[in-house]
C-alpha cells in the first residue's frame, strides 16, 4: 500500500484552502439557495392603534348580498416590516350595532389574524386571546367575506402585499386595487 507523500497532501490541502478563500473574496456565498432552510418568519410585536374616528373611515364593497357596511380606518392602515398589512375594521350592522376590531392580513399565506376588539366606550381595546394562536385561512365564502374582499381586491393584489399604506388607501378610495383581478 502506497502512502501519499507529505508534500502532495500539503499541496491538496493548500489548493482547497485557496479556493475557499477565493470564493469568499469574490463574494460567492457559503451555500446556495436550497442548501439551508429558509429563515423562519417572525411576527412583529404590535399594540393597537388609536381608536378609529368617523372622519377617517373609508367604506369598501364586500358583496351584493352583504347587509352590513364595512369600513377601514385609513389612519390605522400600515404595512409592517414583517409583511403584515394591519388595519382597524369597523362593521356597522343593519340593526345599528357597530363592531370595531384591529386585524392583520398575511398576503402570501392568504391568512388573517384578530389582534383586538374595540370596547363599547369607543376609546379602548381588549386584546384578543386569538392573537396568540395561529393565523386563520381566508375563505371566499358568500357570507362574511369581508376578509376575502380585503385580501383579493384591496390589500393583496395578485397575492402580494401592498407596499405602502398610501397604496392601500388609494385602493380603498378607488374601490379596488388597480392590479387586482
């Protein structure tokens, strides 16, 4: 059995080391896409915004059979660095009741989350226990399809989140995002 001469082994090691250093010097990655798991998504810790004001409410269309009126408080609309579109939703029922909630939509996952409910004093919030659980799938069903309308028609055109709050406010004013199908 032959042994590698020490000089040959040292040369192989030096060549591999030099190639590794060259890769780093020229900006080549240590690994390529698919070599490592994608970084896990991290949701921002958020607090409810100021309670909505009537003058900031923008109504949006839900469906021809909807008996409630649906509004977004335009001043609360925000796109987080975590990719979540957050807003205050105001629902006025045909019976005269008003429901206020602070919510978020993850466009790529077609999911929504309820963060807080407005109290009857019209000034404070009750944090939702559901905010600690997973996101809920947005379903495009005939009844209570307001999340589907927000997702598909206004805040997530073609499945991608709006880039800015102004883009979302513009979509609300137009009644539909220009890129929505």
